[in-house]
C-alpha cells in the first residue's frame, strides 16, 4: 500500500493535498483496494459550499456503493472530468490521475487536524 507523506488523511479513507488555498481530494490506495474495481464515480456538488463530513459524492464498485466525505469545510470548485469515461483511474492512480474533486477551503488550517501518513497507516494496519 502507498501512503504519501505529502498528503493528509481521514478515517473515512479520503486524502487531501493542499495547493495554495485550494485542495485536491480523492480516496486512498487502501480504499480503492478494499472497494475493488471502480465502475462509476458520481459527484454532483460542484459549486456547492459544504462542511467537513458532508457527503460530496459516491463511488461505485462492482459489489458496493460508498459515500465520499469532504475532509474540510469548503466549496467544491471542480470535479475530475476524466472519471466519467475512465473511473478505473481511481484504481490505477488514486493519488494522481484518479483525484476526485478540487475544493476552495474555508480555512486552510483545518487540514492540520487530519491524519498524517503514519497515523493513517496505523489506522488501516
């Protein structure tokens, strides 16, 4: 399993990477492995302001559908358009091309309350 040190993690298996006042969000390598082959990603919250813990979308695998939870307060500014035709990007490259949404943060300091790679790795092992 891959747990990049440059990311922060949630107990719900989302990762977040800060880029200025915007963050990129996706699901972890652990999560995609547990879900299996991802066949559909639905995120219809672009333009919406949400709170940490709010559902911002769903990911559908062959056997299950799982909610996606926003790790921090913010406004969803963009959804990865490549996931419409290639949802398997989440399986193949969860921390790169398989990102799910970009969010303009209400407070960038909120990221500090999330788990670092070591804490997340301890959670899932």
